[in-house]
C-alpha cells in the first residue's frame, strides 16, 4: 500500500482541482469498446452487469484481468485467439473495470470472489480453469478454495497474496479509502494519476517492462481509466482494502496450478514465486524473462504456447 500511496501523491495528484473541472474531465472521455474477438455479452450479476467475451470450443478457460489503473479484459487481447484454439475461452471485465458496471459501492475481496464463483456457476456452468492476473490471482485462489467443484485448474500470472499485498486491511487502510472517495480531493488525485502522463509513468514503473508494449497499450488503458465510476475500484486498490492473503490456503488447493511470472514484475515480485512454490510444491513455475507484470502482453506468443501446453498436460493427468 505504501508504494501505491507514494505514487499517487508523488506528483500533481496532491493538488485538489475544482469539482466542476473534475466532472468535465471525467465526462470528456472517448467511447470504450472491446478489442476482443468472439461473441460479446453481459452477465446480469446482482451488483451490476458484467461484460465478457467468449470464443472457441472445448473445456472452459476463464481469463481474469489484474487490478490497477486502466485495467480491463483488454490485457488478454493478444492471447485470446490462440488460447481459444483448443478451449472455450471467456474473458470478463471485473465489476468496476472496463465495460462492466462501475457502481459506487465498497469493493473488497469477498465481492470479487463471489463474482468469480457466480460467473463460473451461472455463465460457464461446468468446472473451468481460472487464469487470473496480479491481485485477481489471489481472488482466484480463494474462489478455488471456496468452490472446489467449480475450478479444475489455476493459471496465476504474477499473483499477489504471499509476500506482496498479503496483509489484511487495517483501520488506516479504511481511513485512506474514505479520503480517496471524497468527491473533490479523491477524484482530483485520481484524475491526476490517470492523466496520460501520470498513467504512463505509473504503468511504466509498476506494470510494464517493455516500453514499446506500454506505448502500444497506453491509449487503451487511458480510455478505460477515464470512464465514469472507474475511480471507485481503484480507490479500494490504492488504499489496500483489496489486498488478500493466500498463504493460509494455497498449499491446500487440489487443482493443478501454473505460476506464470514476469522476471521484471514489480506489482508482484518474482521472489514471491519461491513462496508460492514452497507452500504448494505441486505448482509448476514458468518465468518470462522479458516481461513485467503482464507476460500475456509482453511475451504473448510464448505465453499462449506455455499455457496451452500446460493445459494439455493437466488434462492428461486428470482422473477419469
């Protein structure tokens, strides 16, 4: 949380802008459209409509994007076609992100864990592999632990919950969250963070390793981050109330697990991979040497090959 807060306050984000300017800036945003292929639909969840795209035939694979400013299912666009060659692949926008609804509610781990479990039950309808990125990896671990019959495997991309973002929130986290939800100060800080320059700096320091990959994705992140209501989930992320430890349950998971780690990830450091592997020696680890937190973007071809091969091995080892 401290690193996120320093990033938020390190530049112009500390300046409170007039509320009228905040409203105009939030409204003056290009229309958001999905760049994923396949069929597109919405799941009417009880907290809001969730956008998802689906393509391919075969055992289901559900792609869950990470949690950071400008995040959405768009982070899977480069691997969506290759993964759907042998699987029925779903890619959804979490509540508060992308084309899904962005209600003014409190976002916390149980919300997202219920969301994933209900999506598996109501939309997918059969045991599925969850492929989740960053903080969403911790939510996926808890979903697999809470609903074991719904999850047949886990692909965790630079997941948090062992060393990084592994402390339950405290009172100070909730107080910071209230401050970030204030209509003038909080929104002003968010708009400064998600200005084009602010977002480029933040993503470059924490998410991407390859500057070219960031440049190619920046416009998409910026449009997502400037949608009305996008600040609500990010306020929860920046304040730390979305942090979710997994060390108490990761070793007890029964489904096969693949850990896919970018060597240069800073949202979840590659050192954390050892902690995950110690807790669950059955988990396989693949390091992506030229990637930060998003190897599915920065090394998309290899990522698709690694995940496809692992899914085939996992299916061959499955009982029955």
